[in-house]
C-alpha cells in the first residue's frame, strides 16, 4: 500500500534541514525518503532514529533517486549547482534563501524551471508569517494610509559566517518581506556596512532603499548585537504598525497615530488607540512546506517562487555593489 | 540682605525655558531675575505666578541688565547673534543645543568667550546623565574591552520643526554623547535621510560615522516613529551595553557576552550574566545647571563647554554636506 | 485688585503637601496662602522660594485665618481632630486618604460637614485617573460583560510606616478604585497578612472581598517587593482588562478573550485582539484639585466626597478586624 | 543486537504524553516501546509516524508487557490505581503531578514502592528548571540573607478542568518549587478561592502558607487571567529575586536591594544593582527524564521522588480542607 504520493529528498543536514524535514514529513501523503550530507557524522543520529530514511554523502544519489522534489539546505555558494542539477534531473526544487549568490545564476534557474515545467521555490519563510500577511492586508486595504517608509531590524549575537557577509545571510528575509508587503521594487539602494569581527566579512549593515514614488525603506542587519531583534516598522500617514517577531504575545501592534502638515501651525499630531490582533499559533515553516507541496500537486506557482527569489538576489547584488563603492564616497571631516 | 550672588536672565519662554529656569532658581544663592520672549502672550502666566521676575519682549533688555549670565533657549538660527551679544555685554552664556547653525559661528563664539574670559556652555544635557557617565567609566576602565561600534536611536512621533531638519534637532544629543563616551572624533561621516512629511525638511536620518581606529558609530534619528526610543548600544569585544533612557528602572544593561574569532571553528560565542546598575534619581538638567553656576563661580570650564559645542557643530555641518551629496551617490538598480 | 477668590491652607509639608499645593496654586483664581507643619525645618525652603505664603507650626493658626479651605496632609491618626476643627471653623476640607482611622470618626466628620454645609473630600486620587474612568465606562457600558472578579496589586519596596500597617496605607487606593468601578460594596472580607520587617506592623497583605452577586475581588498590597507594581485586572465574561499605572505608554489593555462553559467539551476559549486606548497626559491630582475647587464654588458634591471616604474606612476597619482574627482560623497541617 | 536496555511504556496520549515520550526516546539506550490510551483515535497518528511502538487501549497490556518502567500521564483521580498496578507488576513508575488525589493513596504508593524496591517518581518538572536550581543555591548559600517570604503566581486563560479544581491542577508546581527551595514544610495553610466559571470548581485561588520560623509564602493560581504568568518572587533581607518562567531571556533577576529597621528613622532603604544570570537552554523535562532513567539504573532516589510527591499531596489536601471551611470564617461587613 502506498502511504504517500510525494517523496522529498533533503540535501544538507545541519540546523535547518531537520526542521524543514520534520514539517515535510507530516504533510498529508508526503514523506522524506532520502537525506544527503557530505559530512557523514551528521547522518548517524538520523540512521538511528528514522532508519527508514535513506542517507548518503552524495547529492547525486538524490538526483538519481525516485524522489519527486529536492530541498536544498546548504551553503549559499552551492545553491546554484545543486538546484540546477536537481532541475535537470526533473525534480521540483525548494532552495534555502537566498536563491543564489549571483543574478545570472538566479536567472538561469528561473529559466530552467520554466523550461522543465518544474516548481522552483525559495525559503522566504517570513512571507508565510501570519503577522506579515496581516500587515500586507492592512497596507493593501488602505488601513495605514499612504506609506511613507518601512524600517526593519534583524539583530542578534551570531551566527557569524565566513562564506558570506551579514547582508547575504540576514537581509534576504527583510527584502522578501518588503517586496511581499509592497508589491513593488526599489529603484535605488545605498549601503553602510562594517566588518568588525572578521576582516573583510561585514557583520553590521544598514541598507537604504528608495522606491520611485518616494517611499523609502531601511534595513538594519547585524550579527553583533546583545538583544535578539526581529522587527518591521511601517509608517503610514493614517496609521503606523510594528511587527515584532520576538514578542509572540504581541506580534503586531497597530498605532492609530500620526502627524499632519498644516499651514499654521506647521504640524499637528493625532494620538489614538493601539490594536494588537490575535494570531493562532501556526509555524510559518509549516505553511511554506504546504505551499511547496500544493504547488507541485497543482502546478500553481507558490508564493515564494523563483521569480521572487530572483528579485531578492538582484537587490542583494546591488547592495553588494554599493558596499564595494562605499569607501570613496564618504565625506571627510576636516 | 542679598539672598543670591548669581542672577540669570532667560531668553525664550517656550517648553524648555521654564524647565531650565526652575532648576536655576533652586541653585544655592542663585535666582532667575529676567525673562525675555518676543511673544508677549507667553509671559503672562509668569507675571502672575512669579511676579518678582522682570519680563520683556526685547532680548537687549537682558543684555543691558545686571544679570551675570544669560540662558538662550530660542530657535537654532538665532543662537549665534544672541550669544554673541550676550558675550559682548560681559554675560556668561548657556545656549541650548546645538551651539550654532554653522561652524564659523561656533568658532567665533568660542574665540569671543575666551577673549572676554567668560563661560560659554551648551545644553548637552545627556552628558550629565548618570547612565551615560557610568557607560563612559566602563569604556575608559576597559570593562567593555575594545569597542567595535556604537549605535544610537532617538525616535518619536514629533516634534516636527520647520526651521531645521531632524539631524540638527535631535542628533546633537547623540553626537555629544558619542564624543563624551569616546573622547575622540570621527574622521568620516555618511548620511542617509528622507523628507517624508514636509518637502525638503528631512524627518528620518541615519548617520554613519567612522573613527580612524576602525571604530564606527551609527546614529538613527526620527520624528516619524510610533514608539518613543532613546537608546545607545555599545558593542565591545569583552562586554556589550545598552543605555535605554526610556526605561527608567533599567536604564543601563551590561551584557557579559560576545563572539571570538578562532581558526576552527571560525567563531565561538560567550554568554554570561546581565548587570543593571542602580542610579539615584537626579535630573541631568539639574546637574547641568550646577555645572554652569560652578563654572561661573570658579572659572573652571564646564563639561559641555563651547569647544565641545563646536565639535558637535562640525559633525552636524559635515552630515549636512553629506546629505546634500547623497542623491548622485546612490547606486541605481537595473 | 483681588487675583483670587479661593484661599487654601495646607497642614503638613512633607512629600505630598508641596505636590498638592503646586496644583492648587495653579487653579484659576485660587491661591495657597498658608502652610502649617509642626516641624519648623520643613518650612524654611518654602519661606525662601515662596515668601508670600504665611507659614506656622500651629494648625490652629490656619483654622483662625481667612482661608476658605484646608488641606490636611498629615499622619492618619491626626486626620479626625484636624478635619473636625477645620469644619468647626467653617472651612471646607480635603483630607488625605484614608479619611480617618475609625468608622466612628469618619461618620462624625460626614455628619458635621453636612450640618455645617461644608465640602468634605478625601484624597482618593485614583478616582481621577483617566484609565480608571475608562475602565468604569467599560464596566458600566457592558463592554466587559458580566464581571467575575477584580484583582489589584500595589507593591513596592517601602515606604514603611510605623504608625499604620500596609492595609491602612496602601489599600485605600484599591478599595476606592473598586467602589468607584463597581458602584457597590462588598459583603464579606477576609485578610491574610504578615509582619515581616517590623514586629506587629503588617507589611504584606492579601484582602479577599465578596460581593452579594458572587463577584469577588482580591487586593494585594506590599511594602516589601522588588518591583514597583500598581495594577488592576478586571475579568469579565466578554472581555478582560488590565490597568497598569506603571506602564504609562500602555496604561489600559483590553483583551477580547474569554472562556465559555459548554456541555461537551466542558469549556471553549475565545482569543481576539487587544486594544490599548490613548489617554492625554493629565495629572489625576490636578483633576482632584479642580473637583475640590469646583465643589466649594458650586456646592455640588465632589466625586471623592466624605460619604465615599466613610465607605472606604468601613472596609478598612472590617479588614483590620479580620486580620486580628486570623491566627485562630488557620488550618493546621499535620 | 540490543539497542537499548531501558523500555518505557506510556499510559495517556494527550498533550503531555507525546512530549515526555519524545524526551524518553532520546535518552541513551532507552526506548518507548508501548503506549496506551483508552481513546483509540489518539493513537492513530502514532501508528503512522512511529509504527515500531506498540499501542493499546488497555493499560493492563503495558503492566503485563516487558517494559521496565511506566509513565502515567492520565487524569489525577486515576493515578493511584494505575501506579499501584504498575508497582505490583514490578514496574518503575513516573506519575504526572500531583502524585495522587489523597494523602492515603500517596502514602500507600510510597510504601509499596519501598517494599518492591522500585523507583516511584512524580512529574514535578520545575524542580529541574535551571533558574529554580540557581534560586535554591542562592537561598542555601545565604546570598539572599534571611528569607522573609515567597510569592508565586501561575495564571493564564485555561486550561479549565472539570475533574479537579485549580489548586490540584496548578498549585502542585508551586508547592513543589517551595519545598525544593526551602527544604522545609509549612505548618499552617489558609485558602481563599472562587468558582467563577463553573459551579463548584474553583478557578482562582490564593494559598497562604506559614512556616514555623515566621517565613510565609503565598501561592496565586488562576485559570481565568488574560496574561500568562509564571513567577516566583523571593524576598530576603539581603537580596530579592524574581524567577519569571515566561521571560526566557531574563528568567532570573536578583535585586540587591532591601529595607532595614533602625531606631530613628524607623526604616532605611538600600538600592543596588540587578543581576541576571545566564542559563543554557536545557528543557527541564529532559533533565527530569534523565533523573528517572538514572534512578532506575543506579537505585539512587530521583529528586522528585515519591516522598516529595507525598509532601505535596499533604499540602494540597490541607488546602482543600481549608477551602471547605472558608465560608463560615468570613467576617461580615455591616
């Protein structure tokens, strides 16, 4: 008897692989049937606890297996080759964020998936967060009025990486949230970043984004901060909202307050109530996995599809370019 | 019988004038004897409640009076002329922050005060905050180790101004705190700012400062934010500290945590206790006023003296210059 | 020219006297003209800073003066005699909470004020707090549904007293809030209290009150607690509300959540949004002083009138009686 | 090849059963081999996801199996019979809290376990919490000085039960924490409780405990509260400490503050720093399971052994007795 119609293979068994695997495994009629990791020691506990899952140190074993879809949870610079191979072998693909380490690579994957009629998806988990979705509704429904600006903060002590800087590591979340909230892309980007701990690997960064209607956004990411912070502040002319992912009991606060310009006196202020919607506890990663399975089964593009992943990579690449130019652009103090 | 030996005149009777006056009036052997404001309606309640204070709509009446010292609490662009006149009339001067609206003006005032052997002081109130002083001790005593970077945030809804932007209005506090904490000045500054509400008057700004030893600082100021925030985060390699002026019960938190680079694995993390020192409740403005009176009586320069005020104005002017250059420096996204 | 038509005399110049005096002095057409304190040293700074106020060490000087009203801010056990004398001399009276130290005394004062057609008021400041007033509206408007129970907490380190216990010192606030919120009085009271620091003076107490419709309330007061806490929690079957006086930015939170009994399963839960109303910053003490002045001028009873003060004293006296009985009522563990 | 030497059977597969099972299953050389639940529908997902675990609707199947130990996670009133049967069948037993619903039952189980030389343990999870253990060290090491009193709060909306009241449901945690912290038992107990939602089932309760050296404790438990609260406050004459289980980042705060009695003035106050120790993230339930396995293997009594469980039941039974007496003991207000 066939208990499932959807077989997943997972490449990369570090911190995130087991989490995503646990969610995939409990989808109706789905199973994780193979796991690959080049480090064999990571596979041993899996062999003991879930002996029915095949393990291998070769990703190619997964490509050549009967799995329907491959989940790639490996270092960023390996995403492109692994995803390309998977698509070429006819597998649907979910890649961890960011999709790739260059725009060319991302474009090639998107084109390949389209050609092969396969689902290509990227792990922008926060697009599946209920507070982010409520915020999107508030923006698009006009509740916040005209949006002036958005600020995001994603700060903590660690986890430092030595293959990519903090922008490539953390900002994909904030950029994907911004694109999802606004449905439009920035036209300008400027970066201020510093490499405090490791030489040449920036661990604190500020990204300033401008959109063509004057809307602007600021992204602050850091591996070097005492307090874990994950916050998005949206400033509209009717209302302001703060989504604080760390404060589970009050994840979204909507402030009915603002300022208005007048001839005289120049500005007046409006202060009203704060509203905090309730959200049922649903793991966003669960919803992401459901969207992937559903996309495979129905052919409907998932929310965080390859096109979205490409847009995020374009902004990351522009940020990287801005960062490399930043030295000569500084104003010298006398 | 002479009840006091120090007479103060106050120019400007808006929000801050009465506050500073209340503190000056309760210093031992000191009195506020004259108040000037060009708007006569502001003086009426003063006439009723403190009828022994002379009031006038002409600042010149104060310059020509017998007051020993003048406190200038007026719009920034008037600071220079009023302070200059006061010094020329032989009065000691305390000016609200920032000292002036240009470097030239600040330099002239500093030179004039020196020439006239008069005290020139600027209202950098936060240099008198006990948490800032404790933070300075921790930095200079080596408790925080090598300082990587400092982040400051000063955000709220309002108070919008139409004569100066948010940098000139709020950043003087953060810059004076930084200079006081570090005893050194930045060599580079870069600004990202946006004028959201009023055309041409920037209401949100990010200042990025670099010091010649690699230390960097980031100042975030905003008139357009739902939550009142006044925070300074200092990241050292031994400890991290957060001074949160809004959280009176836990104003300074010292985190015994950090990250260290190793060959393999790349980075390790250290997590220890948090310490929150106790501070007695003393109004920093009270200490500022005491420092002014003491400087007048003893000739010893006050902490926030004219030289310090000049340094802050130099950084503000460089920030303004960076801001004006920012458009052409942006990286365009394709 | 007569600048004011209402002259106040203040008896007691400790912590609270100057605060209430500052508020009275800024009422329209009102002035504090006399202050008495048996400790002459407390009056010296007043003589310097507000020399137009007459000072005396004899309360009787105030009774025999031309003041229209007397404010009594002295130890509880002196309230009755001072208030009685003031009323007998034809003065309106505002007494700090609690009104008196016995029911008999409170009844006598209420009768005397009525006889003399004078205003008798008690300093139940929290009845003038905007969050308490909003809470009252929510309860009476039915927004919270049927009220099950109310819990109050008033905790801090200090200020210990040696003339009265923590119940008489702090609980008057909570009892007056309860009576004001509910417009009905409890029929039963039970006390658990402990004298930890000083022998025979209870510094931590729990009061349990029952009303005849099953509604119950719990008051927790303490001088021996690390965190300053001033909180009222109202549990209704439609909504719940928390008034937290220490959290000025979010003073009142209304929770749209609850539980309902069913046959099967036994109980279901409902989770909705939290709402936090905005309150303009108005000092409740200011509103209390305005109510006193208005009552004197119009003859309309103030909110916190003598009758209300008497009700509070009755509950305090019953609590004291319950406390004295508590030892023999304890259940012994084997 | 034998992969494990310790086989566990779990009786009761609701909310807590799977959690405890997950922890037991990952102990070295241990396995959950059987699960029983009278409701067969609860076992179906287990059959799919962990098909190697035998399931049954009959607890007796577990008693008659080859498991070494039985974990009982069923309604309180069934604890005694199930634990008794398990012991009679030679199985070690871990019962959820409270151990039983009567003192006699608890005594019989303790005696039986001793007779049979089997481990009897009760699920007092909080005795394994690192913050509770640090608090115990601070108390016993004298850091807090003489302990005046302890207050505990365990509040939330739900989970209402219809078989036992809130005291039997929630207070076992607080009582076991108190006994563990203090190593002594109360001599008196007094209860104030109310049945707000369901007739005759008390959902809010205050327990007041006295120890023979004057130390006192107060336990507040509620199913009817808007904010999830799990807090223990310890007041010593040298320091005070608050353990807040809901605030994971600052679980234990130690306040170096206090009050001291003097002849004149009566009381002085001391205010010092707050310290927040760091705790590694370890699930207390994991440590509880390790203690159980270790006890079985070595014969050393576990921390939360049957004797401890009996002490807790004695206090619960005394609380219940006090509760039933409470009506006639109330003081009537006139």
